[in-house]
C-alpha cells in the first residue's frame, strides 16, 4: 500500500495535524487534546468503523501514541491525557516500546491459513487432493474442494498444484511484512509485537490495512519546545527531496522550517559524508589487511540492531563510524551548544537510535516526513503556493546518495577508489530484513570475507522507510537527481578524522 493515499494514511495525517495544532498553538492543552477524537469523527455517522463509539475509542489511542504515550489499559477508565505532564518534558523521547498494536483497531486477521476460494471449478483431476500429504482435502456435494483445517499442515502443496489458483494462502499482512518474525497472535487473535525482537523498521505499520499498528511520535514535545522559545535546529535526511510535492526543493523546505520556528537547518548528508570517508578508511586499513574479515555498514539502525541482537558474535564487525544522524547532530552541537537537535527523516527506527544509551546520539527529537507534512498543514504552509527559498549546501553527492539502496556502498566504494587507488573493493548489499538476515548468516559462515556489506532494513533503502510521503520509485528518482546535481561528488579523505569518541 506504500505510496497510495488510503483512508489509513489520511486518518494518520488528521491525527498528526490536530496534535501539531495543539502543540504549537494551544493555551488549553488538556481540553483540546480530549476533543481531538470528536474532530476526527465530528458527526453521528461513522467514517471508518461500524460505530462512532469504536471509531472515537480508536482515535483516542492514536492521539496518545502520536503524543509519545502508551495506549491505555483495556480494563479501567483512563483519560486520553493521563500521563501528559510526565511526557511533556525536555528530555522525553517516548514511552517504550516504540511500536504498538491498538487492540480495538486490529481485525484479528487469520495467519498462515489455506482456504479454497470460489475460483474452484471442481475439476476432474483434483490435483490438490493427490498432493496433500495428510488427506486434509475432500470434495463437497457440489464437487468443490474443501480443506479440513484440523488436518492441514500448511505445506502449500495444494495451492501450488491448483491450475486455477483457487486456493488462497491467508497471511496476516503485518506478520508477512516483518522480516524477523517479531509478530504473532495474542490469546484473542490480535497481532502482538515482541518488543525484544522488534527493530522498529515500521514495515508492519505501513502494511496493516486497518491502521492498527502505530509508532510513537514527538510532534507534541517538539511543538511545545518551539513554542517556549528553545533553540531548535533541524537536520534533514537526504531522502527528503520530493517528499512534499513536485518541484519542492530542499531550499524551499529549509525556508518553511525556519518560518515554523526552527533556528537553523542542516543536511544529514554531511554526516553521511563523514561516515563514507570513515568507513572507506576502515575498509582499506582493516578488511583489506585481514585485521577483520568483513565490514558491516552502521547507518541503518534496523540493520545494525538486527546484527547486534541476533548475531551478537558479529558486533565487532559493525562499523564503529557514527551514523549520519549522530555525526551531523554532534557537529551541530559543536557550533550551537544550546541547540535542541531534531532529526527529520523517513525512518521510524531512528527513534530507537536516538534514545539508545550505548552511543550518545545528541539528538533530542525525531520525526518522520509524514509527521512533518502534518506540521506544515497545521502551520498553513501549502507548497503549491509557497515561494520562499533559502540555500543549503552542506554535503556531497556521495552523502546524499545514502538515501537509496546501494547508495551507502557506492559512496564508500567511491571514497576507497579515490583515497586508496590500489585497493579493490568487494561489495555486498541486502534490502529488507529477511535478505539482511540471510547475508548475515552467510557472513557468519565465512562466505563474505573481504566484503563491505551494506544492509538496509527497508526494501529500497531509506526512501522506502515507514515515514515517507511518496512511492518508493519516485523517492529514489528524486534522490538520484539530487545526487547528480551536487556540485561536489565525494568528501575529502581527511573528513574521517572529525569522528568523536
């Protein structure tokens, strides 16, 4: 459903916009927040569910998640704003876990079930019966195939054998999208996320047709910080180009952000340049010399978290280069010590990275392009008529190319070829957590020695993150144009030396 403006994406946008209005404009926060479900469903006619009561109940939970708070318990009454004071503080990211299932919104989809559809023609061959190893398929009085779910072992042989594709394999969409099998069913058949396995990529969230999974947001905390006059500085990911409409340049976005109240805007691609330079150095002096067998890139938090949690013996193979988000944030705080830094990007997992304790992130807020679009709506900024621009030139084409799958490896390879012309670079890259896990298993088995391995948690790279506004193909095309138009192609070799402990 990525890139399709569905009822779910419209509903999320409405919620985020109302939260932004309260955060930036309200003097009566509690009452205005409690009123949001009634703005989402303003009449007695439900728009999304079978009743206005269920619709407003679900909207209430969406509001809480959009404010960084957890959903309410199901067994006792709790106000929407309960816990608001604890959440509305300067150093609060959100209440873990990041991803949550809204129980009242989940449709309890069947998972891993084979079922005969009305496409069955009751054919004479009955290949489905012939291939079933458990005798789970019979024929009804009309000659149509019927599957006994008690006997079925879900091998899929019947589906493969049917010439009419009359046997459907029902899979819970969120579980199918999860490449690390972190989603199961609870005792009531609702989706359940294992927080210990989840890496926060958000692919389950964007794949749920009922919008029953949501990540937590810092829109409210950000808006209040700007309203009270904090020195809030934005760092924007390179995937931002094209996300707010055709012809909406990074220069326009910078001007709009400053109109909203941001003190300054920087490119995260600058931090990517630092990372590319650093990892080129690590590859040439570590992998090529045999000091380490291979090098895993560090920029994608979902990929690096997968490597560190499921392959703990490979932790030392993950590059210790600062991620672009963190490198940029540190350079900002060197220049502006009082700055509150907000990362604006396509990625839900960056919210996890910002609050990790192992490496200080220097990032105070993280929001996605989807959330920023709602903030622009709340501020009345319409890019169809907005004509302000402010130049920004912080990075090279190499760093800007990090936004697409293969772009990280390409940037590092270009740097290696420039800095160490006698070194041959062996590249591997994987997209999506399923493929990432496969390549990590091959690396662990010694099949990828000598390689620079790029992993991207989302198929397509950052432009396919859970927080983007446009289809992946359009996002990738916009980034490629952005890279091609860059005046400087690769960073200087010495850039890696600015890495901080």
